[in-house]
C-alpha cells in the first residue's frame, strides 16, 4: 500500500478535498465516485485537518479567547437544555503543574498557556432545584450523569473546532480521570461535579511537525440500516495506514489492533480509572 499523501498549500483547489480525505484515512482510503470538492467548505476543512497538538509556541493567546471559546462551546446542543456542564480555565503555572501530575505527568498539560477542564456538572441543577423548592431526585440516577458527560463533550468539541479555526492547537487530556478526587480538590469542585477531561490550548510550535493521524476506514464505522461487524481485511488495511503514519512520524511501528486490545485488556491498563465508579460516588453522584 502507498504512503499517505500530505495535504499542503500547493495542492490544487480542485483536488484539495481528496487530499484532506487521503490524510484523514491514510492508505486505507478508497475514493468514492461521488466525492467532489463541492462536498467541502471551510468548516469541513477545519474538521478534517484536526490533529492533537502537544507542543506550543510562546505566542500569547488572544485577549478575548475565553469569551470566544465559551460562546462557541455554549452554542453546542444540550440535552433538554439542562446545560449540565461547566468549564474551568487554568492559567496558573503551579496549578497546571499539579494537574499535569494528576493526569499522569503529561508535560504538555503544564507547558500549555491555557488548560480548559470540562466538568460534568449536576451541582448547578441541584442548587436550582433547591431554590425552587423541588427534590431533584432525578439527579441521583445514572441518566443524569450521562447527560452531563454528553453535554460536556458536545461543548468541548465545539470549543476545539472554534479554536482550530483560529489557528490554535488543542489536545484532549483524558488523564484528568486518573485521580478525580485530587482534580476536584484542586479545582474546588462542589459535590456532583466531575472533570471529564482537560483540553490544552496554545499556538502550535512551528518547529514541531504534527500530521493528521489516520482514522479507521469508513466501512468499519459506517453501518447502513443495520450493524455489521467489521472485516479482518478492513482492520488490516487500517493497521497498514497507521504503520505508514508511524514511519512518517519516525515512531515505533505498532498495529492499531494491538494498541487498542492492549488498552482494554484489563483494569491494570486503565491508569487508575478502574475505580471510577467508587470515585464518582465519593464526589456525590448517585448513579442509581
């Protein structure tokens, strides 16, 4: 299989969308006969160009970045308009360093000029209900927690798209769930508030090359009418795409199927998150 083709500024406009798709899917991408540049616009180009950025330049962030990114995040859909999420913006060097340790000693958490921590937040609904004189027993159920996590995720993804459209780079930090009680204490979270993930933000360091990582072929993810398990051939194609990407990035070659199966092999691979249910109950969630 051929190496992924990198999209660049010198790609003719007539083939730009094909180049973006080739980057997104790598060697496993098969062009659809009806795929044309008319299918894309600036928003889709921003989405297809997404890559995790872990190295940041010293360029200061725009003064109004928090207002802009919060407005974009709040424009995401929300289940029943409950808006059961919050975000904590962290710039303090010491606090970022402590959060980096809790997240598995990820250096870019401390180094990023801005860390956004997205919170599944039922505490506000509890306070609203108390003020209204209602019981709010529905918050004790797992459904309420799931709604809050979904709302936080919707908001965060809106934020990422907005930030990347402005030329900024981001990286999600799932390690915020490694030690949820410590993170909650650091951020002074009330009961029934949980840090779902962090998001590092900054202008990408131009000296550090970051390419688009291939995703699973669409034929693995997209199911027409009913679910159909993926073929071994499709997964083998994706392993080849990932190997090509790893060679391009001068990384150790390791099949995605191996990485994924190792990541879910057992509780020892979960970086402390195997105790998440008990931690959530400690943080005040009912989870009935």
